[in-house]
C-alpha cells in the first residue's frame, strides 16, 4: 500500500519491535483504519466453525506480565486508559500471527491495559495472519521485511 492509497483521515500506526537485545528495532507502518475495517468485515463472514484462511477472532486471557511489559515499553498513557469507555474496551485489539507462531499486538495496548486495570480476565483480539497483514503496510520494502521476519513470498 502506498501513502496515496490512504485516505487523509485514515489512522497510520507504527509497530516498533522491541529494541535490542529483545528485538531488532524494526519499525513498520500500517493503515490501522483499513485493517480494522477489513477485520470487522471478516468477522461478519466467519463460517460457523470459525475457520478463515487469513484471520481469527479469539478470546485470550490477560497476562499481567504482558500488561506490565506493555506499560513499561509501549508508551501507554495511563490517564487515557482510565478515560476509555466500557464500549471501547469491548472492541477487539488488532494482532498479527507471525509465521513462527508468535502473536504481535499491533493496536489496542491502551484497551488491554485498561481491561486489566478494571479487573477483566480476558480480551478479544482480531488475529491477522502475517501474509495478509502485508496488504496493510504502508510504503514498505516488502522484500526486506519478508527476509527480516522469515516469511517467504
């Protein structure tokens, strides 16, 4: 996706891999507006068995260790978390299922932290499989990203 493919009101988010030693510092930009809309559409199309080639809607337990990591490393504004409505907290977070089985939370850090702070034990997430996520990356050099993430074309 090029910047020209994005509407001026689209939210373009960045996902930053943790800095070394935990990560490489890789930064990717994606169109969160279009990705979230695509996920909502896929949710409506899910068959009764929930199987989809590029997407899952799952409910996961909140890990307090993960929440603590998010607060420490992902610039979460705690005062913003406190202002989130219950309706907003019910919206699934966005994540990507990488080819090695790792799930990356790419949007929804504030919702997840707020849910944990309010005593929720679970959260819902849209999990997009990595090849489909590439469709929503903005102005990315795909051959470098595939090599870095260990994904074949």
